[in-house]
């Protein structure tokens, strides 16, 4: 599973094709997304803050926000791809393929805006590749579907952070 994610991060289309035919791809995607969230949180603490600042609630918030964003992004992208562009496929397939694309988000650990921006652009490019494979779409249509899904995921993630800010 992690080997496939590394291959996908290198724009290996075969990794996405293999995941397309894997019934466990959505579960694998959830594990990869949760792992990336955990590693990012711990990496930021280790390299920039110090492990003394570890907070289980903050770790949980980071992992839940990452998984929730991934799910919302995959469902929204699937919805746009199927309704606007006539793509076929199941939302689980979209979840599985987009779950492979999250490794570039580990660059957030650098705490450098340029490096994090490169990671985000890399991630979005992988999402377009995953969406093309999941929905058999043109690059343009896959890009539009990903951007609409990404905008919705950012909005929901911002709303999700409110309860943690109030009660945390």
C-alpha cells in the first residue's frame, strides 16, 4: 500500500490503475491519509516545536481533519465528475485513488511556505491524475472536478475547526 503511494507520488499511472482494480483501495487510502496526518503532526513537533508540546487532542484533530478533508474532497470530486462531465464509477474508487495522492502533503513539515506550496501543487496534480483514472476524464474536466472538490473541502475543514477552537 505505501509502496503504491510512493509510486503514485512519482506520477506512475500504473499505481493508480492497480488501485482502480483493488477492492481495498479505499481502506488503504484511509490508512495512508491518517498516517500522513500523524507523521506531519509529529514531524512538525520534532523539528520545530519540541515533543514536549505533544497534545493528544491536537493529534486527533489533525488526523480527523485530514481524513474528513480527504473524504469530502473525494466525494465532491466524484459528484462533479459524474454529474457535470458524465464520468462513471463509484465514490469508493475515487476515495481509493485520491488516497494515494497525499504523500506530497508531508512537505508541510518543512514549515516553509514555498516548500509547502510545492507540496500542495504536487498533491493537486496527483489528484487530477487520480480523478482522470477514476472517471476516465480529460485533464481539463478532471482539473475542474478537483478544484471544485478542493474548494468544498477547504470550506468544510474551516468549519470543522470551529468546535475544536471553542472547546479545545
